C-alpha cells in the first residue's frame, strides 16, 4: 500500500511574495528581487528567443514558462514539494505509483502557471 501524496496547501502566505504584473519587465524585476538564481537563465533565454525576433509571437510561450518557474521559485515549500514528487517518481518501482506522483507534479505546475498577478 502506498501513501497518497499530501495536498499542497502552499507556503506561508506572509513569506511568499505576490506575483507581479504579467509583463516581461515586471516578471524580470520580481525574479531579480525574489529568485535571483533564475535571472541568468531568464536573461539568456530572453536574448536567445526574443531579443532578435521580428515578431512578438514567441513572447506568450516565454512568459508562460518563466511565469511558472517564478511562481514555483518564490514559494520554497512548493519548490521542495515538486522536487520530492519528482525524486519519488524516479525511484518508484511501480509504474502506476510513478505515474500518480508525476500527475501530482503536473497538477502543481499547472496551478503555479495559473496564479494571477497579485496573488
């Protein structure tokens, strides 16, 4: 019998900074202030995918990726929970157990992607 993953209730709301406005500039500033370890990859990705583009078409995908990354990084409890689920799924001997853990991982990432500005 395997234990069900505990539902994620989020970190301490007083310690998790709110999400910024949904613009590249506001997101970059939030990353710089609250998750500076992400900044080099954020900027390198921006330069590689957006900076020389002649179209704004790649911006929504870029924003979704980095919005999700920041939403996770700003909440250490969520980040830890995701790492734990990923590690447990990788070590699970039962494919159904691994799939269940990865479904939980995916659900939490989707929730992070859906967090609105100011939350």
